[in-house]
């Protein structure tokens, strides 16, 4: 019997890069908590988020959020907002959109049986018109 992989959450997967300290991690994770709904479809052990900021609180600061998920391309979002909280919200919302887009591209379209993982059901010839 196999054990199901633990779903990814921001708290488990988020790490800080340049410009942020380990102490910043908690309040950033709180702001990113809305990403949990998107991340839970991926296993925690193969998912990572890294947030960094260049020139923090300077006029040209740049916040970067990278999302690494095994088997998928790395997703990178950036923001040049001057307010740090606004920049964090910007990269969070952009990542949410890109995760939705990525998931849509990899799921079978227009075929409910494939999306649900069920084999095609044989149709009863008597039901055909």
C-alpha cells in the first residue's frame, strides 16, 4: 500500500533568498497563504517557492518569486512596485494566475473521462440516435 504524498503549502515550501531574512518568512507566508489552494495539488517534497528582493526599500527595488515544481517548468514572477507589501501581493497574484495557466495546459481538455482518470466507457448502441 503506497502512502499518498503530503500536499504542498506555502509554509512548507517557502524559503527566502537575497534581501529577506529568515525573520521575514512568517509575515510573507501569511501574505501568501491564499496560494495554498493552488499548491495542494502538488506534492510538498517536489515543490519549492523562493522569494527574493533586490535593492530592498530603494526606489528601484525588484521582488522576484520563483516556483519550482518537479516535472514542470520553473515559474518566475517579478514586481517593481515601490511598496514592499504591494510588490509581494503583485508577485503572489501573478503566480496564482500562472499556476492556473500551467495546470490548464497540462490537463486534458474536452474529455471528462481523461480528466477524472476513468477509462472511456463503452456506449450502449441502443442509446445512440
